[in-house]
């Protein structure tokens, strides 16, 4: 696992910020093409050019972190969306280490595609929201409320009674047969 992670996190770019000179972002390796759309060895001049595929909010946060972490010489970890054209973007996680050089700071960074993780997290969040909505609906129907003593077990019994009543009614409508559950809740 560590060997795979190290190979996956190889250096992808350097960002040079020197006083009095434009920012330079240089890409390395074939992952630059896949994640950012730049051929290896491509150098972008100027911060706006270097961050043109970031959203405006992400660009501002990234710039603020570069400045504050550059003063404290702390590494940066940052997630952002890379968008090129009208197609859906790619979520990336970047991390970079600063190094002081004559006249400024050089950030040595690598970037990983986290689109699948973001997609799964979004699906999980939607499922949670649906579950909360379902629980709210059940509570509104009286299935999630506690009995007069505040005991949820009474509510469970009420829920089972309601389920059995609904099953009986549906079976009566369709002419089905009701099989009572066995002692452990099974047939």
C-alpha cells in the first residue's frame, strides 16, 4: 500500500513565487496531462494563468493559503475542482511543501484525482438526507413518537401493530393468506 501511494504521489508540479517576478507553474510527468490537461514541461506564467481551471472561490482560498503557509513554511493540503470547458470537472487533492530559495518560495507539489471519492461522498450525503426525511415522515405519522411514559418500546409495539393491520387489510383486499411469524420473528 505504501509503495503504491508513493508512486501515485510523485511530484507533479512546482510553483515558483519570487518577489518582483511573475508566478511560474511547471508541470512534470504524464499525470499532468490526465489531471490538469497540460503536457509535461509546460510552464504557465502568472497566478491567474496557473489557476485558470480552478473556480473563483477555490482560487481565492488557494491564494490565501499560499501566502499564509508561505510565511509559516507549512505544507498545504487542498481539494478543488478542475474544470475545463462545459464538461463535468475533476476533483483533485493537492499537497505541496514550501522551500525558501533566493528571492522567494518554491512549492513542490503533487496532485491526485479524488473524483470517485467525492462522487461516493455525495451519494452518501444524499442517502443520509433521504433517511432523515423518511425518519421525519415516520415521526409525523406517529411511528417515531414515544409512548406516554417516554418509552420507545411502546412505540415499537404500536409500529408492529400498525404493520400487522396494514398487512391484514392488503391481504383481505387481494385474497392473500397471512402467515404469522414464528417465535424469533421468522416463519
